[in-house]
């Protein structure tokens, strides 16, 4: 089945220790998104790629970076995680920028 | 970035009852979407309604859109315990990507 896969599902990192979250898709979608979602809040868009074009939201901290080496994979790098970065990180894809989005199951990040 | 507003924030009903949740937005849109999120999981797309549509159905779901009032409603008929989840609306009013509202948490008890 075509899908969006996120690894790992749960990630524990230490304060200040770089961490990378990964996302892959078999849908061959042009657009990939990274969202941060804290408890009982809406998903907050961090950035998205339209093909190789990178779009950073204005309020995304510099601590967050992303890479999309090919159509199928996208990575979220958090260079120096703080306690406030503990959240669910959701990856999503869509065929176009305003179309239906397909979400992965998320990675729950804990910062100790 | 602007964000839609869902209303109510939380809703508790009994199985078999209908659940209605509303979403408002601020500027013009091309489409509005509704998503469901079960606890600790990713979001699942439910339905997309375009700005030139007034009503859309999918199974037990009915979505309406009133562009003059900049609002939409999601009706779930004959609700089941499995409908317990958070429901989010999302619009393209942001201009570059979807903007999600704050969500309505629905609890259906048997």
C-alpha cells in the first residue's frame, strides 16, 4: 500500500544533542511537509518542499533544518534540541500544495 | 500565520447522537479540508470542499461551506465510539500551504 513512513516512532534525545527524524513516502508526491504538534494543539508547519524547492515558515527556529535528497525521502534535523522542542513531529505529503495531505504516524520526540 | 478556529473546542456525546463542529477562517480560500486525528497518531484526511461547493457528503459525514460567512461545519451522523478523535479544519488561506485550525476534541461514549 502506498504510504508515508516515519522512523523512529519514538525518539529520546538529550538536551543539546543533535537528532534526525526521517520520513519516506511511496506515493511519489511532489510536496513533503514537516509539522510540529504539541499536546492539544494544531499541527504547526515548520517547512515544506515543493519538489526540491525549500519553503521555510517565517517563525521556524534556526535550530530546525531539513533535507530532501530525493522524491521519496525527507529528513528533519534538530541541531540543538531544547526542552521546548519535545513534541510530536508529523510528516505529510501531497500531490500539490493545497491538495489532500497524507500523514505519517508521527515521531514522538522526548528531550531529557 | 493565520489560523482557522474550530468551535466547540471539546464535545461530548452519546453513541447514536449527531456531532456538529464548526470552523471559521479569515480570508478567501480555494478549498477547505477536514481531518481526523486519533490520539497519538497522524492526521487522516476526511473530506475536501471547494469554494464553489456548498455541501458535500461522505458516508456519515456532511460538510457545508458558507463563503459569505467564512465558515464551514462538519456533521457526523449516528456517531460511534470509534469516532472519538480530534477534528481539524484546514484552509489554503495561508497562500503557500494549508493552515490548520486548533481542532475540536470529540468524545463519544457508549
